[in-house]
C-alpha cells in the first residue's frame, strides 16, 4: 500500500462525523499538544490531523478511514517514542481517553485500556499492594512500554512488562478486533511481547499478572568525577553478584552545566540493612559526596524513583552487555564525558548502565519476541540539546554521541533496546530482534499484508 497524505477536506469532515471523539486539524485548540512528539528533536513532524478517540469503535473507524484514503497513521499513547514514531504527517490516533484501569487484588489481574499511562496504572494497583514492571515517568504509555519489552527497577525480580502480559486486544489493519493470549492468536500474542509498538495494529487493551509487593529500600549515591575509575568497576561487580531483589542504575553524566558526577540509584526489595551490605564495596572504594539509604514502602520508592525528562531534544544509543565494561572502556567513555558537547538542555549528556539479568534472563529468547535474554547490563548513551539550539549545536551533540558509541562498541554486543528506539541505527532489524525477526515479518504479513502500519523502522520495512 502506497500511503500518501492527500485526504481531501471532505474526507476529514467525513471522519469527524463518523467518530464519537473529536478530530483536530492544524490551528485548532489542542492540536499541537495532541500531535507533537515528546522528543522535540522531531517537532517538525506535524500531522495533518489528530483523532482523539472516545472508544474502541473510534479506533476501528480511524483505521478503516486511513486505509480507504491512503493516509499514513500512527497510534499515540504516551507519545514517548524516542524517534518520534508516535507522530506522522498523516493521521495521529490519540488514545489518551482510553485510560481506564481495573485491578483485582484477589486474582492479581490488572487490565488497562490502550491509552493508559503510568499515573493511571499506579493509582489503580497501589491499593492492592501488587505491582509489575512499570515505567518511572507518569506520562509513559502502557502500550509502547509493553510492546517494546518494558523494563523497570523491579524487572530482575518480576521480569519485563511484556513478561507479565497475559492477553492483549488490538484492532488490525482490516478493522478486526483480535484478542491474543496463550490460547488464541498465539503468534500475535508472541509478537506483542517485544515486537515493538505500531507494527501489528492498535492495541486497545492489556491484561497483566501482578506480583504482591511489600516494603523496600532505596539508595542514591553520588561521587565526584575523580572517583569514577575506582567506583565504576566496583558498582558493576556488585550488580553481577547481587540477588534478584536488587537493581541499580549506574551512571556518569553532566547535567545543568555542572561537571560530571558518578551516580548509583538502587531499589532493593528488602530492608535497608540488606541494601547497605550489598553496596558496601562501593562505599569502601570511595566516599560518596551524597549517601541516602532509606527504608520505604513500595509506593514511596516508586515516587522517589520517578523521573521526568526535561523538555527539549535528545538522542539515545543503546547496547546490551553480558560483561562489565573494562577499565579501558571506562577510560575512553570518561574522556568524552569530560568534554561534553554544547547545548541548553539541562539533562546534559552521559552514559548509564541498567542492571539486567535475574528473571529477565530466565525466559528463553524464542519464547517471546523480546530476544535480549542473556544481557547483564543495558548500556544507554545520551545527548540532549534545547529546541532553540543552532543546527551546529545539534550536529555537535550527534557527533559526540557517535564517538561515544564507537569508543564502547568493542566491549558490548551489537544488539539494541527497541523501547529506546534509535532512528540513526542502521542495522536495527538484527539489533532489536535478532533471530526472531523473520518470524515477526511473517506475522506482520498475516495481519497487515498491505503495510498500513508503517514507519521507518517498522517490521517488514
């Protein structure tokens, strides 16, 4: 199917009359907020229209209208696609009104509508003292998180968001409403656990199995840049030896125009005295400039770990690692971080190592579409700039990020995390999906043979 954006005014008027929700066009109130990508790097990707769906039938009507008129479309839940793929020059299907969440403490089941965000999920499950891997920003959408795998500080104990998925319902390119689980539409169920958002249809419902949670502990440790060569190797070894109940984000970054800092932010599903024992080698390696170790309820910890990225533009490169970064890799990375690129975004630049392993790795690579089941670390490299920064500043940030990626390439795998989707990644098919990609292509042919759901890194493109 050759998609164009030449729908006539009469076509748009027909869509507006057909749906229960609202169709927004350029210049109308709410259009900019509903259609602009979260990553301001792609702010120019303005749609021709946005349909704010009121129900599942509106989703079906929007899909069929796009198919009939040859208009490109993209579904938008949280809108957090790092590459701006939740926007399009055609029709954006805004799912934000489909945000209901039902949690049943007696069964551990949680059912969320396709447009639900983390704030909606957390509010629904908190009274039941149960959880599964959820994003740490209130505006993150459950759809994109789940379909791309979905990791959190609890994933070493609970698995990925996709691993908790028991069933999902989606509207396909021909307007069918398909429920997918272990018994029905099993191939599509497999694909929806790590096959990436926007590929097979628009998911309008997700059902998860949650796990009982109790009190936890957290830590925030900050070291001066000079301590990095001593602390970073120790932190990585801690992560390798730690129990599944512990997970940490290890980082080196510049932010707010300040010099680089080393950080470790950790969650432990246990008391603080256990957490202190786990991190003791790092405290012995160098004295932190800040040391916060606290017992908390699980929900206090969720609030503490919440993070909202600053407004502006950014780029992220990822890789998985099965071993710690050696001293020579750290030295090369630190040298680049010591000379950061210019830019007015307070998020700055740097690298982060997220602790993986545990329950994530106890699922076979072929059991779900998410193939990255041998990783011990997720390496994330980022650079950011303000939307008003000059093109030369943008180019300098992208060059710096490419240099950092190249410096670390010999020490990591060539795989990448599809939920931190990277528009500059040339070998994305194997990097995101590995040996699972051919099966994903076959499933795509079955449910979307004409390629209605298409974007630069869509399955089969």
